[in-house]
C-alpha cells in the first residue's frame, strides 16, 4: 500500500507503517477506537514530523496525531488517513535540577516520565494512568493525582517545541512566540504538533495514598460533604471519586492522594474525609509517586474500551447537583460517574493566562457509558446534570463539536483560540472531522473547510 502514498521522503524511510506491515496491528488503534489508517508514520525527530505533514499535504490524506493512544475521542486514529504517532519520541531529561526544569518529549507516557524523574526526587502531576501520553494532556490541561498542590500540567509548562502545519519548527516560550505558548497550553491540538515540553517539576518522592469506600445517600449529602471537605482541605490533598451502583444504593470509592511523606500531614489531610458519611472501608499507604502511574500500565491500545464520555465542571456541589449525580449512577440506564477535585493551585493562575480558562470551579464531573447503547444512555443520564455545570474540560469529551468548544473555551477565550488556530493552521490540516465518534479517512485537502476538533489524543 506504500505505493498509494507516492514517493516517500527519504527522512521517513523505515518509519511508515502500512497495513501489510507486521507492526500495523499494534499501531492502528487507540484505547477506545479501532482504526484503519492508510499509514502510520513513526517520526523520530521534528524533521520527521515536518516530513509527515508534507506527505499528508501531497497525498490529501486526513491527519490524526497520536501522542499515546489513551484518549477518549479516538482522534488519534482514523480510517484511510495518515496517523502521525509520536511514540518513538519519548525522551525525558532533567535540564536543570536546581530550578526543577525537565524536558519531556510528547510521545512519552506518564509512567515513563515518573520513572525517569524519581531518581531525582521530582514529579509532575500528570493524569491518573501511566499509559496516558504526554502530548495530549499537556496541550489540553492536565488534571492529575497532585492537581491541588501542583496545578494543571499546563500551568507548569515553560516552553513548547512545536512543528507547525507548514513544517516550521518553533520554540514557544514567554519571550519567543508567546501567543503560540498561550494556545498550546490548553488548546494546542488546533495550532501545531507539540514534540517536546519544558516543564517545571515539583520536589516529591513519596506520597500518602488512601482508599476509602463510603455509602452515598439518595439525596447526595455524602457528595456535598466530600466537596466541602476538599474545598477546605490543605493543598496537599487531591481526590478522585468513582460512584458505583449496588442495587438501588450507591458506594463512593474515594482515592485520596497527599503530596507529602509526613504521617502527620497525611493524617490531618485525610481525617476529615472519614466524617463525610458512612465510611465502610479504608486502606492507607506511604508509597513512591511512581506507584500511582506504574510501568505496568504500559499496555497496547487496541480499541479495547469503546465508550461514550462527557464532562462538566462544578463551581458548587449543590443539593440538586449531588442528587442528579447519584441518580445518574443508579437510574434505569446507569452510567459511570467520576469526580475529580480541583481548587487549590488550579485557582492560582489568572483565567486569561492559558487557553484553559476555568479557574474558579472546584470539581470535574465525568460521565461514561458503554456499548451497546452508550450514546443514548449517556445522553439520558447526563441531561439532568448538565444544567449544574459551568464549563468543560476538552480531554474528557468523546464527541467534540461546537457546543463542546463553547463550553471548554468560553467567551473571549474561544475567540482568541479560534483566531490563533487560523493564524497557525490556516488550512485546518490538524482539525479532523467528527463523524459518529470516529474520524473518517476522507481526504481533506488544504484550502477546504473542515470542522474543528479541539482535542488531540492523549
């Protein structure tokens, strides 16, 4: 099938995988979506990325960019298009230990990053699974296990190395291309392909890791108490909650992470959670940060977890919002409901500092449903939750569209994002068309209009 791509650039020799290549089966899909791309390019340098973009222009193939493959929208693959898979660009290095500055290539996964930084006593808050790729989360936001202490991943990015759609290689920082730096931190997928980031890490070795299970009442008082505790908690505490239905009742499985190895700090941070309701189980450890994103997470992505996902941000956990969340997890067509604590350091930046403008909300709510009726079930269960939300996070949306864009990038932020996308990618080369949750391989030639997709695959 290589012949249908024409004459390949010399720079891409051995780096283009087509369906007749034994590597193809391992590279065709993401975690959520089985794809059938015409070819997968595995660049090893910014020059290779530029060559891959030239190949896409010459062949008219639609582009999908993949920096890990764990993302929810499936936009890291397509059918009969060209996938640029950054997985071979995964180096991690400490640039300056004194200032905690590290350079991470976009194709690395967070388990690899955590392993590389651990000997230096450093860590980056970076999602909740070791298989998640750096590029997607570091251009969309970055809600991780240490989010209230560290902030979003993008809040700590000091520079981004970008290959623009025309093949130009640019370093964007506060002095050079500050507008590109701004859009790459929160809305980068529509501007260019990030190939590396300079990130300020935090001093961290061991963390407190506590798992709780609490019965949730139908009115959602347990959830309101959880939200109150986290809002008043020290920044060291970040939590994630999964609501699991058990018949007509609900259990909240709570993971609490404390960014400290001090038993006293861990105890003081977690103790108030024991009073949010009927806590039925608890387990506590002091563990290396690498235990949260272990290398055991590094699995192949073969479309094994088809799902439909949406999300919203809550400023307050009102009684009505809490009740809607419980109902969504226990109704006749229940969905998986997850909550992530925000606040703390995520509130520090000015809303205009990055393309992620949501700096007053306290909770990220995620809803997911699974086949056979994932979309219908999700739409029905999410409808009562939606009125309580205030904005959205682009990386937890499986079918991004104009409504998603308006929620993720509200008002002046959306205008600025749109203007910068047009400046850096005037032909829309990096904005694939959503179609029934999949990305088509229909040729999109430069100069034609393609609806945006603000996400890049994680």
